[in-house]
C-alpha cells in the first residue's frame, strides 16, 4: 500500500499537527486557554486512537478475506493426479 494513500498515515499526520500546535498554544497563550486546549486535546486523543485501531482491524479483515480467496482459487486450479 502506498504510504500517501493510507488513511492511518494521514490520521497520524493530523494528530502530529494538532500535538505540535497544542505545544505552541500552551507555550505562548494564557494559562486559562492552555488548560482548555490541553483538555480538548486529551479528550480527542482516545477517539483518534480508536479510529486508527478500527482501520487496522478493517485492513486485517480485508487481508484475511483476500487470503481465503487466493486459497480457494489455488484449490480450484488443483488437479488430482490419478494413481
């Protein structure tokens, strides 16, 4: 799979951008804004991780299904030698 078409890759990039952005907001903003931003990031982080996890489960199921299709195709081409 091409890295730049991977949904997990782009979710990870977005997560890194948000994390870096939160670093600078917390560094230069008021303490009250800092608390709010950190709370929001902390609340959204588990959701992002669950989305990445569900995409992984979906990809694994797709790989297993393709393996079963390939196995069935291999058996359908198999010819028993009489003997």
